[in-house]
């Protein structure tokens, strides 16, 4: 039984944001296969097999993005996507700490550092979307 005093989000908002989330993860996952070199450059050098890690993370982004839309596996997909966001966080730290420039394109260091707390926003978005309507 739900708490009558807790705010209830309109169902269409949760569904719309879930669809947007799914599209985001699927699109980024596909990009791992279309432009693997881009993602390979941000894998920290201490991790082995960067290309394999790019393909593996891309696969799980696509899988999680698709499965977040299926009610029977939504919760598992959500926790999987949160785990994935945590797993790729070292790449974001590596980019910020070492001022990694992908394909020689200058990215302002402030952007690289602001990107770090954005992972928490993505985790919260996934968590909110994996909840029941």
C-alpha cells in the first residue's frame, strides 16, 4: 500500500523518461560498435584489453537499455545499468585526472570534472525509471 502523503508522478512522465533512458543507453551502446576507437581512448591504461572492454560495455548498455522497457526484467536491468555506470566511472576519473583528449579534440578540463557527478544523476535516473509505474 502506498503512502497517501507521498507525491505520485504521473505515469506518462515515468514512461516517457524510461523511453528516453532506454534510447540513450541503446544509442551509446551502438556507438561502442560503430566508433570503438573513440571509446578505446578513454579506457584507463591499467586495464587490459581496451577494445574488448569497449565492446563488452557497449553490449551491456544495449541490453540494459532494451530490458529497462520490459516489466518482468526491469528491476534487474536497472541494477545492471547502475552497476555498469559504476564500472565505467574509472574511465571518467581517468579522463579528468589526466586531461584525456579524445582524437585530439580539446575538451575543457572543467567539463571533464563536471562529468563526474553527472554519473550520480544517471544512477538516480535509472533507479527512478526501474521503479514500478
